[in-house]
C-alpha cells in the first residue's frame, strides 16, 4: 500500500458518448464489466454509451450506473496490471458508490441496482422542470449561503456541492434557484450558470428519494472497507458497515463537502491522487483545493500507462 496515494471517483457530468472506447480496445475487462452491469439493468449499457445520444446518458437513472461501471472497470484493470494500492479513497456524489465497490464494501451487482434506483427515485422526487442546479464561480461560500437563504421565499435553494474554493453548486426549486442566480450575479459572481441536470441533487427535496432507497440500502450486504473512504457528508472515514449505510442514505439529501474531503486526504499524508474512471474533472478540482497534489487520469490507455508507470 502507498501511504501517500488516494483514488478518487467522479460523479455525474463526466459521462460522454464514446467514453472508454479506446481503453476497451486494449483491455477486455472494460466490456466484461459493462456486460455484468447490463445483465442487472436488462439493457446493453456499452451499446448505449458507444452508439446512443448524449441525451440518453444524461438521464440520471442511466448516468449513475454508467459512471459506476466505468470506474469499476478501470479499477479492475488497475488491479490486473499490478497498480499500487491506495491508502484512501473518495468519490464525488455518485462516485462514492464507485469507491464502495472498489474498496470491497458492496458487491458490484448490488451497487448497479442501487444506483439505478437512486437515479430513478431522485428523478421521481421532483418532476422534471421543477428542480434545478446552478454553478456559482467567484463568490465566498458564506455569501452564497446567505443569498440562497434570502432567495428561498417559501421554496428551497441551498449550496449543495462545495467543489473547490470559489466554485459552489446550488440546487433547489427552479424559481428559487433562478432568484439565487440573480442574487449571486448582483453580488459580483464571476459566473452563475444553470447546469444541465434533471433533478436538484443533495437538497432536502431529495428526502423522499432517500427514504425509498433507505429500505434497499439497509437490506443490502455491506462489508468493512478494505481501503478507507473519506465520505461526502462529513469528510471523515468510517469502518463500520452499518454506519456507512446511514452515511449513504444521508448523502442523497445532504451537501457534498468535496473541499473538506480533499483537505482530509492531504492531512492524512496524501500527495498523489488518481482519478479512476471517466474524465479529468475531479483531478482539476483536487489541484485547485491543494495545488501541491500530483494528479493522474485513467480514462484512456495513454493516461493509464502513465499513471501505472508514475506509481
């Protein structure tokens, strides 16, 4: 185990048509892993991400199993190639489920089923069009919280993803989010822009989805993690499987404390981060939070080879 190494797992927004296609040409493990997920989902996940439309893979009940499967496929290749074992893991939102699978807490098939339902229940909790999310750049966290509190007016809008200093995502009822966007612009935000997502994730509006998924999470076998995970809700590690279940239920309607998660990694001695799965978004956020971090990507064979060689 490398004490200075952490693996991080991306969440929604990293999906794109054709992802992992180049990697699958070199490693059979990619399509093998996608085939396992397809058996659970009862549709061809690999075919959808290679030949479908961007709209197909933006629907959250599809996006979530897709990104989970991509991350698990890359992790399996990393292990197959004898890659270094990380000391810690962390995942952004949906990515925390990828971390649970890769650290041995949850069986892959169970996680595919749970995240598909997580997506479906989240979407059903707030009808399409009635919820929104927006990225706010260049304002202090506390000021954003104040603006959201004023913008509620009997509805809900709050800061839900603390992604890096000066980059916060807000979410809630569409009209309240619109009022908060205007408030942030008036306060001098560099940018305040709606995000192309289908539900207001990590808000109190997601409580009905959490209640529905809780029954399924509590009925699923969880084991103690082989690699400790820094959790979104509290930026702490947890080894008790029952406590992890409750953290994953809370995570649906509570903010993602990503800045604090990365600070926890750094405080534990991590100086190198591998982004396991699609894209390079998390690596960029990690560098903004802690500029001294060395970051590696894994989404194609060139990046994966460099990561394996560098570690």
